[in-house]
C-alpha cells in the first residue's frame, strides 16, 4: 500500500541566507542565522502539533527571490510565513499582509507577539507605487495562491530594547507565531 503525503498547509520562509546576511544584522547576530533558527524551531513545533509544514531553506544557503517564491508556489501550501528581522532604527515587531488577502493572520501574530512582551509597531500592507493594484513586497506579489505574511520580529538596530529582546526571547516570539497560526486555522494548540 502506498502512502500519500499531503502537501504542507504551511511553508516557513527564513529570509536571506548564504551570501545574503540580511539587513537586520548587527554585531551580535546575522538576520539570516536568527530567522533560520526561528523557522527551524517553528517547523519542529508544527510537526509536534501534526501540522504539515516545510521550509524554503533548511540550511545557510542563498536563494534568489525568484527561487524562493518558486519554492513557495511549488509547495502547494495554503500559507507562507516569511520570517525576518528589521532594520532602520525602529523598535518593535511588524507583520505585513498582502493587499489581496485578509489581515486576520497578520493581526493574530502581532497580538501573540505583544502577549510575549514584544512591542508591536504595526500590522500593515503596502502597494507598489507604480501600480496600486499590486503588492509592494516581492513575496506577496510572487508566491501565488499562498497567503503570505511577512513577520519582522524586531529591529537589529533598535535604539530601545529590541536587540536584547531578540537575543533573549526569540524562542518565545517563534512560539507566538506558532500559537497564532494554530488559532487562525482552528487547530488545537498545546
């Protein structure tokens, strides 16, 4: 008897990787490494919870934006969480959803991050300046049917407490996204 593996419900996208360290890097961590750790942790938790999941990258490898989006589309996943660390001198988490999808998952992730003690700057969406009918962010424009939420867990160059919080609390922030996703799809969380 042949066992058919269902497609993942969720694909996790650890941003950057390989030759691309990510802009959310500092003297204490590289964005590509921290978001890979967050994504691996989440993947393990989702497997424990029996939620079919995969990742765009499993190691410190470089993916072009086109290859990253192709992997998401080819996965057949209904959802994508693209994990990042921000830069630009702000403070707090941000979640970004497509202009073509509901903000429900993005808001739920932000609420759970707030419950873990992280400041939340905003939940938002953004359009392409040259075409207001298109998403600004590549991952929203090019991941097909997957409902993609970009999560910026904090700022690597925060003048406030983000750097300390990211180092000390990244696991609890990763777990917050797991809890949020379970609540969003109505899956039991433990």
